[in-house]
């Protein structure tokens, strides 16, 4: 071809471009002309087609045994001499049929070339051209397609007036529709699909074929419109990665369309073979149709989702038996999970969150700090946890970053863990690609890195808490002071506080109690405790109510902050409640002990007052019964609950490998103490009734104090009268008694006798009230589900006094219950 011929062809092509598209920018026209010249210069002739047929034949023979290859040559030569025209198409079909699934699984948008060889240089050239045009994942523009094959312009009236629309035109319209573009026959409807123009005349076969193939364009529109909406929503980096991944898949689809358009162009060239038919499109579009179906389903499932939820939606499609579908989903999932992988590695390596769009499954609250940092600042965002990450893994991932921030912010660790192990974590992060994120293999690189990071950070936290911040010493301080484990100290403190706490509650000044507290510490074994523990002990008072004394509002408290506060501060209120309950029981014990001592001492004084003896005996009897109950309750609270729970807690604490383990063990201990001291929700009625049992003790105290005061006054009056008579008789040698004196003494004695009679009635009523309340309390214990409470009922009625008076208490514990009660507190034995 001469140079003038080339220039003439170039001029003609330029005129054709201008006639089709009108005035365009010179750069655009030059680009279209260069593209058209490239296609024209690469068009093969008949010789190329023959070479393509030979290539396919050689590839088929390469898959056959020697004997079969000879037979194939003979049959192929026979076909050459026969009337069959589409030999290349048949041979290509046979070659594809002989390929394995592994050889074809990556060809999502490929199609069997019915006229060109698999290694056709033209196909290769077109693929390179299409890849350049579609490298950014954008849909081929209309100008691109129509520049390739628009051909002579056909007036619509001419098309619709003909008896039937030509198959070539239908093929071209379908290729347009594959990109979501309307043609002369296929028009877009309101649901992004395509409908045949009612004016077009198509036979039934063509109509059905066109409608089936137009589904490819509908699916393309569903995918592209869905991606446009997701891009406009600006849902974050994960959504952006998803859109980019889908555009990359569509770029392969556009490459398929470009190759298919080239086949149409070649069929229309002067040296072209048979034209491209709807049957060809059906064959070529099978695999792209299947792939677009899945892409459309994925886009629909992911619309409105972001972050980990979007990754979960994509991951749901990976459980499919088709290897091609699994490979498609895997490619998309890898790109979708890339931002999550980056966030994950940064969180477990540095404890930092780079998540401005709330896509990650770990969330942080900036308004939380201090003691609540561990409990409330960082949480798992359940809606964003990908389904390929288990709840246990999510908790460990949360714990890893929390531990790093806890060390940095709360413990003020001068050598943060992430600094010491940063290189190791970074190396592991580089070794673990994104695919490892949704790999369920527990020995995978990412899983190993996450497990290692969790163990390292958790171990460091436990080490600092136990060694640097003396966790065990503070827990011992809580047990000794708030749970009354320091018995001698508590008894001495109660004795020192009695003058102050006997005052009305509204006049109690806590500043006056601090020196008393320090005195009690110095006077007992508490002085040997760690100084930091002693400094954290202080007193406070509850809000007073009317007619309350200091005993009713006094609270001993333990001040905790920093890392230790993270563990103990959430349970402070519970510890105060337990202390107040134990303190009340200890107070009852102290009251009864005081009554017993005073009555024992006064018995020697009142030997000359026989009428007082029945009252004293009655008080002794009531006191003895009350002392037994209080002692048993104290024993149950302090030794069978608190001590046993402490043994279990100490053992769990020694086995703890993370701060969460410590907090969980501590919470279990506190809950066990609450349950054992009858302060949990299930024991509320039982505790309320126990408080009613304490009521007669306080009443007995008032009666006994009044009795001692009246009896002592009577004793002193009688002693004075006797001394006066003796002194007068000795001095005057006359009678020392007078009528008026005798009358006065008789009146005083009569009043005292009546008081004793009234007091005796009060004591009987008090005794009866106390016994009724105790009996009810025993029945409540006996009917409790907890076997230890049933056993406590038996121990409180050790002499079976109440059992003999109420048949409901007669039935002893069964053998099974006895066995259970023996196993209730194995640690305490």
C-alpha cells in the first residue's frame, strides 16, 4: 500500500468520524482515527484464519494419545474436503470441552472464539487495547463503541418498516445493551432493564433470544447503578474498596465486550467469515452472565452496609460449591478487607484506632477516662464484627489494644509493650496478608500474631499490677478492714468509737473519727500492714435520717485509684453494703456481750435484793439465746462465705493471665460474698427478716440499761436507809426507824416492785417476739434452695428447741442434702 493510499484512507476515516459525531475536539478525533487505523491494519486475511485453524488443531492433538492424534488428523483432513464451513468454530468448541475446571476457572469474562485461534494475535492486540481503555474500571463510552462499529447510519423508519429486523442489527444492539446503552431496537425501561421497541418487527425466535441476552445489560446496570449509589454515600474506606473491587471486575467485563465487538467488526470486513449471530452471543455471554448475576447479588446485599458489616455481607457469598464463584468472591473480599486488616494490625500493635467512619468493630469513647477506662472506653461494636471473626477472637483483639492503652495511660509504663515488640509485630503483620484475615486456620500467620499480641500485652498488665502496684496487698486490705477480717482491730475500733457513735447521727463529725481510726491502727496488729494500705483506709458517714445514731450511718471505706481502682472501684458500693451489714451484726454481738458482762457484775451487787434475781435470770436466758444466733450468723458470714470465697478467688487470681481474668475473678468473689451475706436479690426477704430479728436485741439493750439504773438506784436507797438506822441506833441508843421513814421506804419499794412486775411482762413479750421471729427465720432458711442455708437453720436450732415447737422444722436433712452440705465448702475443711 502506497503512502498516498494510506493518506487517502486516513482522510476517509476522519470524514467518517466527523460525519458520525459532528465537531469534536481535535484530540478526540485524532484518537478515534488512530484507533480505527489500528483495527484496519490488524484485520487478518484468509491466510490468518487458516493459521488459526491449524493452531487449534495442534493444541487438540497435544491433549491426545499418539494413536488418537493420528485418528484426529485423518478426521480433520476429511472435514477439509467436505462442505462444512465453520470448522474453526467446531474445533475451538471441542478444545474448550476438553479443558479442566482449573484451566478455565479464572476466565470469568472470556468466551470461545468461534473463528479465531486461542492465541490469535488480533485477539491479543484487542485485549491490550481494551485494557488500556478500561484500566480505570470505567464503562466503555458510547463514542468508543460507535466509533468501532457504527457502520452506515440506518434511519429508524427504515428499520421498523422492514418485514423483520436483521440479526446483525440485533447483535449490535445487544452489545450496546451489555454496557447499559440503548440501541435502535432495545430501549431502557424504568427498572434498568431493556425492552424491545414495540415498533420493531422480530420473529419469535429472535425476540426470545434478544430478551434472554438483554438480561446481561440489566445485570450490568444493577451493578453499575448500585456502585454509583455506594460511591455517593461516602460510607468509608471499606465501601470504597468494595466499589474499586467491583469496578475492577467490570473492567474485565468491558474487555470481554471489546473483544466481542472486534469479532463483529471482523465479520463485517471484506475478508470476514460468517457474521456473528445471536447463537454466538448466547455461547459467549454464558460465563459473563453467571458472573454478573453474582456481582449483582453481592451489590444488592452490600448496599447500605459499611465496614465490618459490608465485609460480612461479601463473606456470606464465599460458601459456594462453584470454584469460579469462590474465586470471584475471594478477589473482592481481599480488597474489601484490606482497610480492616490495616486497622486491625494498628490496633493490636499500637493500640490506636484510625476509624473516622466507624467501620471497625472496636469503638472508643473519648469522654471516658480514669478508673472507667478499661470498662467503658473501648467496646466491641457488635454490628461491625465480621462473621469470619468469632466472638472470642473479637474479645481478644479488644483486650490487646485495651491492654496497650491501659499500660500507656493508666499504668504510666515507661517501656510500653508495643515499643519492645513493635518490630516483631510489624514483621508478623507483613507476613500475614489480607487473605489471612478470613482464614479460619488457627495456626495461620495472622491468627498467630493476634494470639501472641494478646498474650504478651495481657502478661505485661498482670505483671505490673501484681509486682509494681501490689494488687494482692490491697485485696488483703479490703478483706481485713471492709470484710472485718481484722477481728481484733474491728473490736478495738468499735470500743473506741462507741462514745462518738452513740450521739445522734446528724451531730456526727467524721473529722473527729480519723484520729480514733489511727489510734485503733497503732494499737493493733493493723500497724504492720503496708503503709500504702493504711493510708487508703478512711471513714465516712451515710446521709442521716431522723432518730438515727452514729452507729446507723458509720462507714469504713478503702480509697482506691489508678490501676488498682480499675479492679476495685466498680465494686466499692458493694463493699460498703457488705461492711455495713457485717458491722451491724458485729454491733449486735458487742451489745449482747456488754449486757452479759454487766449482768454478771451486777449479780454480786444485788445479792441483798432477791426480787431482782428472776429478772436477771430472764435477761441471762434471753441474752444467751441471742448471743448464740449472732455468733452463728457471724461465723456463717465471715468463715463459710467470705473465707471460702476468698480461697477460691486467690486460686483464680494466681491463674489469671489477663486483666479481664482478674476482674472476672474479683467480680465472682464479690458476687459470692453478696450472696453469702444475704445481700443479693434472691436473699432480700431473708435479710430483711434477719434485721427484724436484731430489733429485740436493741430493745433488750434499752430495757437492761434502764433496769440496771433503777436497780442500782434502789440498791443505793436501801443501803442509805440501813446505814442511817444503824448510825442512829448506835449514837442515841434508840430505835433508828420512824413512821414517816418507814412509809417512804415502803412507797419506794412498792414502786420498784411494780416496775419489776412490768419489766417481767416486757421481757416475756420481748422473748416471745424474738422467738417468733427466730422461728420464722429458721423456716425461711430451711426452705431455701441453698443447702448451706438449710444447714445454717439446723445449727441455729442446735438444741432443737424450735424444732420441738414447730412440726415444719422436724424433718431432718436428707442424706443427699447432707452430702451436698459437706461438699458446699470443701476449701474450708
